[in-house]
C-alpha cells in the first residue's frame, strides 16, 4: 500500500472552510486531519463538535480526529456522532488506555493513540493488539509550523520493529514539521500516514502539492 496523506486543516483558511473541504475531496488526499485542542492538555484551543459535524456533512474522505485533550474518554460517542472515522487519543491523557481503545473500536471508529516526543514508544507494547494506528508527534503538540525533531527517526524505527514483532497491522502516522524535505526518509523509517499542514496550505496550489507528496 502506498503512503497516505492526511492534510491538517488547522493551517487552512477557516473563513473558506467549505472551499477547503471541497478541494480536499477533489484532491489525492487520503484522510482529512482534524486537531482538537482543549487549552489544558496543550496550550492552545482549536474547535469542537459543531465544526467537526459541519466538515463531516460535506467531506468525502475519512475524518482523522486527533484529540489533544484531557480525559478524552468522556466524549467518545460525541466524536462518533460528529463524524470521526479514526479517533486518536493521547497515551499521556488516558487513565485506562486499553478500556478507551476498546470503546473507540466498539463505537465503530478506528482506534489510534498518540505519543508526545518525550514518551518512549516502548509504553505501547501492551496495547498494539488494540491499535489500528499510532501517531508519533514529531514536534511538541499544540501549534502548527514547528520544526521537525530529528530524533523522531529512531523512535519510528523502534516502533516499526515492535509492530513487526507483534505481527500487528498497526499503521504509523507522523505529525509535525513534515513535508517534501523529509517524507521519503520518514517512509523508509516505516511511516504509513503523513499529517501535513503548513506545506500544503501555504502552497500556491494545495491540490498540486498533495499530488506531489503522494507521488514521492
């Protein structure tokens, strides 16, 4: 399977959100990435259920929803109702990760977990059987436009080995400072899904940039 591109709309023009989603529908993007931030788990706020629902009403690509929030288990059903297809919770934010992942799956969503840069990938060994995807943050979560952390390559390679050893089909996703400058190297390290915001939405032709990233 070729790698997947998940444009992060946090960097898009929210005054033209309908146009942005229509462009993504017509592009070679595989997923639409939505960053949900609560101002507690990370020092920033983004958007909530009404915006997800409105995006879902016109989106033709699966919604990849990344919760940078405390106690994400409180709202799993609400995210499903709003239109989430893949739901990512943070390892650092869950009191009972296994229970949360099982609930996400039971609700009919794909279950994913994210790790902050300082968290060892080894913590996920007991959970690989419950995970459709792991999102490795390659910057500190909370803000777009940060520089990629070079030490992320080793973390990704270690996680890829763990997944292989477990015989799991878990995908690896990366988010933060990702673009044409490092996509090939990340793919070689074992990444399947690329969350990309700045380089897509600051491009003169975002759809052409998505096509270029897909072909790399």
